[in-house]
């Protein structure tokens, strides 16, 4: 019996369309009235929650509104296992061979190779042959090389961050980072359409690749966002997925002993929310007893309405690309205190008087009152400049797609 690898369970996010949709000949009259078929190759692990899962949900909702018939291919299967553990990691190591070997290095450039796998290649080819998608979206660097299986005019790359910028943030030599950027540009040149999520990275890419990059939102503009809590809490919230090394690194670096000397001397209480918040609270409390600050575990949360604080701290130093947690916080009308990396990708003019850039705890100065227009002003700015992902992708299909929408 032929193995059904394409049926591996990989992600609890529902596929927005039935996986058994009719396969119509391209030239048939029925095809002209059919939805726009898009295969979305999800290059990140969204099966265990976190910001990336919310991002995928927002994108799929946008595509459905735009009239697309979307099939999702998750590159990271779970094999029906609901919890991360040594056994699942061992299965992933085998599944992604030979790409697994490139994970032995932390150099960001190898991220384009970590998911090279004959099994994944076979799953993708099977979807391409069966589904005949009009457009194939590759949503992460680790999936870009698989675009060689697709005709150029059907390739779309979503550039979630620049590996060059990430390598610089990790302290790699400048010459090596420049070489990495040249390789990146060569890879990006494989696609007909490029989508960026950040103002800063859009500006860099346009300089070297020309004006063929679109700027897209990673929020759902139709989402109903709750306002400020009725009884504001002046403690400072830290909301993150503390399982991610870069988030825990940012937390411990921000409260390191050499960063809290001098300043106003004011002491604050910080409440940590998100996955593994209890472990993160213990680690930062043990690492920063000298500060005099208090750290409390707030646990997990369903929505921002569960969080009573109006001040949010986003301490991050590594990585690149726009930070979705910063966007969600501003959209909810909260006041963000963040390191410079927390605001990457946003125009600084919008942030004036609505957020504060801080480098250490001694820079934290809480305003007496929070502007009431943060959420409204952010949404007006953000959704004017960052396009709807569904409208962008369906628009890439050209006049034929526009005719079908009419």
C-alpha cells in the first residue's frame, strides 16, 4: 500500500477549504467561476500555539474574505503527538534529513536549508499535482528553495524577516552578513512576487530588488479589539512566548545587573504572561535580585481583555522583522515600553507620545495618564500603509482573478 504521508497531522488550525475540492481542467467553463486556488506552504511550526499561530489564523481569515480557495501545507508535522518532547524532536530530526544537519549551527543563513527533506518534497509535489494551484505562497525562508518545483509566475515569498539583519543582531562579522545578504537577494529573485511585513526591510529590499515588493499586514483588520480595562493596573505586563530563546534572552538581558545602575531609582512590579511564564518569572527573579523590582507570574491568557495592565514592556535584542506582539499591544490601546528592536518596521512618527523606547529598567518612566487614542491611531496608520494579505495575494493572480471576483 502506498504511504499517505500527505495526511500527517501537523496543525490544529483548520484548513479553510475542504481538502477534496473538485479538480477542474484549467480550460473548463466551470473553472472560470471557481475560487482562486492558492496553496499556502506554512514554513513555521504553528501546532503548539504562540504568536505565529495567531498570525496564520489572521492570514487565512483574510484570504477567505478575498474569495480565495486555500489549501495549507504545514511543513512541520506533529505525527498526531500533542505535546513536544524528546520523541517528537527525534521524529523531526529524521523527517527533515538532510536539513537537520544544518541546525547544528546557529548562523541564520543556514535557515534556508534546515527543512530540506525528500519526504517534504514529495508531499509538496503531491499537492501541486493534485490541486493545480494558481498561486503558491511560501511563507518562510526554510521553504523558499521548494519554489523551484513551481513555475516562476506562480511563486510568492512572504519575507517575515531579513536573515542579514538577524545575523547582524547576533554579532556575526559584517563581511559575513553582507555575503549572506547577497545570497538572500539571489534567492528572493526566484519569486515573481515578494511580500514584506516591515517598513525598514521593505526599504532595504526595494533598494536592491526594485519596487516589486508589497507591504502586508500581519493583523486581522476585522478583529474586534477590546479597549482599555475599566480599572487600569499600573504594574507593567510582559507578554510573550517564553519558550522561545530570543524572548527569554531579551528578558534576562534587560534586567542584567550592569543595566540597572543609576536612573530614577523607581522600583516597579512586573507581571509575566504567556507560555512558560512561571519558569521565566523564576529565572528573572533569580537573576535580578539586585534591582529591587518585583516579578509576578500572571500565567496564560486567552485575549488581552484578561490582562488588566495598561503598560507593556517588550524587551528584545535578537532577531529581525516586525514584532507582532508590539502590534497587538498597540492595537489594544496599551502603552508600550520597548527596546529599539521592539519597534522595528514601524514609522517612528506614529510612536511619538504613544510609546517609549527604553534600554534598561532605569529608563522606565511611566506617564501619569495613557493617551486614549493609541488603539484608534494605530489602526488608522497601520491598515493604511500595510495591505490586506488576502487582497494582495488574490491581486497577484491578475485580470482573470478580478473577473472571477466580479
